[in-house]
């Protein structure tokens, strides 16, 4: 009996010290300065939520068949899909860890022969938002798409980007304009279709941009020029 008690005390002590060790390891991994090997080793305990990746459908290459375009968010350290949120409780630490993870925001699609396209390799971002099919804006077969980079910063200044797929199946940027992440999305600053963009026809669009004088203004451009 005495032996049993001694053994169970021993086991409890061992378990306790294990727990302490793993807590310490976790603490260390939350430090933005640890090397990538350590961080990768422990962060893998958390499943990657690729459910937070966006996707849109439309006919982007203009062949009459509906395509799907997917967001991809990888760490260039591993070349694999990675976490958009590194620390959900501490914004500044999340920013440091995100930068240390060297992420790349990309898109890929079901379109045959179309390569994965890098939207940005700048590290201080958590992918994209406002990912949408804009319809055929330039009157060249195929829908255009829009997106905004989700910068991991404290600024509301941003840009809205319009991409099109060229005939040789390469994504290229048609146009971009400055926006304010909060003000631009207030109802009165959107077109009636609740979008930042309104197609006028013949490749001409109107768009709502955030100007140097800190107000939302209306612009117009010909996407075919
Ligand atoms: Ca298609
Ligand atoms: Ca088009």
C-alpha cells in the first residue's frame, strides 16, 4: 500500500513537471523573436483553419464555363498554408508573429493553365477581404475580380484592386484606387448597388475613392485605356 502511494505521488510529480515544461515551451513560442524552427514545431499543435480562406465563382477567362478562384495564404518559410491569426488575444504580438511568419497572399483557380498569382509578399498582412466578382467591367470576355489586402496594422488607409485575366491566362491588375477601410463602407459612400464600383459601359467605370482631403469622392476611368 505504502509503495502504491509512493508510486502515485511520483507519477503525479512527473506529470506536473511535464505540464510545466509544455507551458514554458508555449510561452517561448509566443515570443516573436524565437527562430522559425521552434515556432513551427509548436504552432503545428493548432490546426490551420483554412475555412477562413475566401473563394468566388464566375467566368474569369471568358470561355463560358464557371470557374472558382480561391484565396491562398502561405508562409514563405514553409511554402504551406498558414495561420491568419497568430495570437487572437494580443494585437501587437499578433502583428509581430505575422511578420515573422513571412506570409504571402495569393490566388489560384480551377482555370486550366492559369498559374497561382501572388497578390502581395509584404509580410504585414493577413490575406484579403472584399474578394468579389465584379462582372465583365472592361467588355472583354471574362469577369473581373476585386480584392483588398487585409493589412495587419492600425491604419484605415488601404487600396482596392481590380484584376482581369488576360487571353494568355495571366492575372493582371487593371486598376486600383485608395480607400478608407471604415469610411468607404458607410452606406452613403457606396453606390446604390452597395459596391465601391459601378459599371457605366464600354469599359468605363465609376468608383468611390478616399481622397487626399480625407473625404470619399467619385472617380471615373476607362479600363481599356
Ligand atoms: Ca471560365
Ligand atoms: Ca472582362
